[in-house]
């Protein structure tokens, strides 16, 4: 019996916790951005752009697939889409800050230009949200949305960089580097790349996915419960991680203290601790599937829940013991923290290998057909 999708996903979700250590590294080492070769810097910010664009494209596809004759549903979907891209924007901003600055005389000015444009983007996003919230649900969605788009100023980082290049020629290296990566230029230099997909009216056929019918049998309810719990838990951890990365991106070692840095880590882990305890409660409350070895299969998951809680309990305790007398002491104390957590997560993920010894085609079929499991595939 193969539960590959379930076995892999916990390790992926849990790895989000390990990401924090690398993020803390930039803040703990000092109060100035690291200087890197300009080409490497461009590569880093373009990689960040690609991750953002992946989320933006996915949300755009959802909007295009809507039936725009239903204004209320379209409005809600559009609002949700912008909410997801806003989260991705926060991650992009954090990734940008962690990239440091290019080793150019204009390096500081280049970074400032990006920050200034990011601030303008924030204002644009806030105005978009306000306009979306104001869409009349009794009116025509396509007409109202097109009006919003036409009145929204374009996003383009290039003019600010060109203004710097006019005074400091080496800034042109950054412009040329981004222009040399078409996908990257589409985000930073395109005039419409940040707009959501524009509806054209009517409905777009959507491929049929997993069934969304209510779970009725014991097996369906067990599978739906397992998938719902793990999907929600992974999202909660990822959301907490995004919040952490955003906070770290705004961290200022000249104003914030080592204790502040330590507290960000503790708060993140406590969130993970709470969500993991909720995950365990949900799994424990499920009735074991009605298949051969159903109780044993269920025990693999309940034991995983117990082990995950122990990991976060231990991580919180260790984080609270971190020496916050200086940034260096914080950095030294979290050395090895990432590998310790990652090893624990890997051990839990490996425990799902025990499922391979069971034969339960009914459950396998449900895992691949239930809509609750679609995000785990």
C-alpha cells in the first residue's frame, strides 16, 4: 500500500520550520546588508520573482476560469486571489532583503529604489482592495473590474533604476541583468505584470478534478479527515513561516534588540506548537478506517501526530533557552537548530514508510479521488 503523497507532504510542510534558521542568519550577523556580486544579486532577486510569479499565475488562472455572470462569487474569488498574491508579495519582499545588495558604487541607491517602488506597490494594493470591496454585487462584474484595472497605475521598477543609472553608470549592470532574464523582466519591468487576469466575460471550462461530494462511508470520512487536517496544518505552518519571513525582512538591528530577534523565533515555534496540537486532536478523533489492518494504519497517523507535538514542544523549549545577550550569541545558539529540527521531521516522515506493508486499495483510491486531498497530490 502506497501513501506516497501523504508521506512526502508532512516533510515538506515541516521543513518550513527549518527555513527560519537561514533567515535568522542575515539579521544576526550585523546591521548592514551583505554585499554580493551584481550578477549573483540579480539572479537572487529574479529567483524570488519566479516564486512570486508562480503564485500570481495560479491565482490568475482561477480568475479566468470563473463564470463572470455571477458577480458576487467573482468578487469573492477576486478578493481571495489578491489576498494570496499579497502573501506572495510579502515573501518576495523578504527574499529581496535577504539577497543583500549588489557590489556596485550605486548598490545602496539601487536597493533603495526597489524599496521605494515596493512602498508604492503597497499603496496600489491597498487601493485595489478598497475598489474590489466596493464592487456592486448587483452590477456587471466584467464591466466593473475593467474599470478598476483601467484606473490602476502601472507597476514598473525600471524608471527608478534608470534615474540612478543616469547619475551612476554602474547601475546599468542591474538593468541589463534583469532585461537579460525575460521572465524576471516581465515582473520587475513590465507595465502590467502585477495585474490579475482580466476577465472577458462568460465562463471558461474547467477540467474536472477530484470529487467534492460529501464523505459518507467510514473510509471516505477517515481519508477526508486525514487530508483536511494535514492540508490545514501545512497551510497554518506555511502562513506562520511567511509572517516570520516578512518580520525578518523588516528587522533593523540598529533599532531592534537580540531579544526581539529571539522572540520572533519563539513566537513562530509556539504557533507551530499550537497548530500541531490541533492536528493531533483532529487525527485522534477520527474513527479508524474499515479495512484490513485499519486500526494499524490509523495508528501510524496518530503516532505521527504525537511525534510532531514532541518536536514542537522540544523546539519551543530550546528556543526559549537561547542566549539573547547579543546578536552573536543568538546566532551561535541557533547554530545546528535547523539540522536538529530537520532530522526530527525526516524521522517522522520516514515513519510513514510503515504504510507500505499494508494493502488497502479502498483507501488509496479515496486519497486520489477526494477533493480534500487535492493539495497533497
